């Protein structure tokens, strides 16, 4: 499918989600204390959770339900800690739990505890395969995987005559079902591609350090054969690029990413990373907050789709290359030009027209 057709179809998905949410107009506060919503995020290592997801969710709840109480906790990558945090919220009378699970299998016990307490659960960002989950809010991870793999394959350079290009695949955490969906999308895109998969790795806890160590080992095992890296997110892409640079590789092979992190945008500006898949996490958090308030009020938001029988809002991702940074990242207020164009990236930013700085 062409990029234009993909974007048109994704726009339709977003429009349907917006219409579905708009169809449930907010109702006036029923009392001085409408109820309690708990937001459980999985980690602080990925910057978006504290800089985008949390503040947007809190602002939306405060606007839509000023008489609601909002509880918040970050599990710092510990499933046991997240379990304790969820139980503490339920003990405080949480009516709705919005969970971005550290471990989606372990999170089923949180869903069971919430069900026993009469609370409603929204699976946020990561799918929880439990029929008692009321709504799932995320992005289409399988599509993201296809976008990443297609981008890397399309960017593969002309290489050694008679040899098939070699790829490394860095997948996400084995405890994250979104990582499994990403992997499925990558393999679907590569099914008919003329490439050789030299190795693939499910990176525990999305660790950039483990990704870097694994890529370093693959470079030693396949000297001169690694022509591209499909990395499931920007942290893993950063680890792969660090390993490539440490090995003395000057001309970076195409490396994908996801999340639109600031460091990744800077790597794209510098030419070290090929692309990232940006997700409007503020839109995702806003959607989840709207859904949580409506569930609290006994409404049933009309989701545009389902996943394994669970009502789902799947938002559209956007591929970002160097030429997209001005339009998608800066104009979209993901990161400012000042944040991106620090001194090490000043010349590259000027070449892209992101700043008014004159080139030497």
C-alpha cells in the first residue's frame, strides 16, 4: 500500500474515533464528588510518560470532570509495584483504572481485583487480554511495524553485487503485547522483501543498553553484512546506533525507530537515524481521559473498532523523516526548534531550514 493511501486510511480511523467520542457529550457534575479515576503508568525511562501522557491526561480530566479525584502512580518498570499501586488506588475507592501495564499478563490480576471492587478498567497503550477490560486505547502497533520495516527496506543502499542485504531486527519487550504486534507487522512487511534477516532479538524491558550489547555482538558475528536495522522504538534505535558508531562505522545503515523522542529527532537531523514513527501521545492520553470520564458516569463510548472483543480506539501514527521534522514535529509542537537545534546539531538544522542560522 502506498504512503498516501496509508495516510488516507489512517485519517479515516482518527475521524471515526473523534466522531465516536463526540457522540457522548459530557454531562454536568452530579455531585460535589463525582468519583475517582486512577492512572497507572509503567516507567519513567521513556520520557513521553511524564512529559506528555501524564500531564495531558490530568489536564483533560480536570477540564471534563472538575469534581473528579485523580490518582496517579508510576511503577518504574516493576510489575509488583504496579500491582501494589493499583490495590492502593482501589482501596481509596477508584471507580476507573487506566492502566499502561508493565507486564500485561501480570496485569490480569489487577483487572481481577478491579472487577471484584466494582471498578472499570481501561487498557492504555498496551493491550491486556482480559474480557473484563472495558476499553482499549492505543495506536495500531502492527501498522507501525510495517511502516518501520518498509522504510528501512526502501532506504537500503546499493550493496555488494550478488549478495542479499542483511537486516537486524530489534523487537520490544517480550512482556509487552504491543511488541508482539510490532513484530508481526515487521515480518508481514518483510515477507516478500529481498532481504536476509541476520538476527532478531526481543529486548527485555525495551532496554537500550541490552540492544546496544546485542548489536555489538551481531556486528562481530556478521562483519560487513549489516545493511539495516529495524528497531521497534527510538531507545532501541539509539542503542543500535551507539553500537554501530563504537564499531567505527561512519556511514550509518538505515535504522528505524518509534515515539518521536527528542534524541531520535536529533539523530534524524544529523543523518544517523533514518526515521521514527511519531505517535500523538497527547491525543492518546486525551482520548483515554475522555473515555475514563464517560465510563465513570456510566456511559459507553462508542469505539470505532474492537480487538479480541474489547472496544478499542486505535489512533493513527505518522512516519517522520528528515523532511517531515518542520511540519510534524515543530509545527505539531512535539519538540521546538530550540530544543532540537542545540550546538551539536546547529549546522544540520540550518541545512534543513529549521533555523535562520547561516551556514559557514
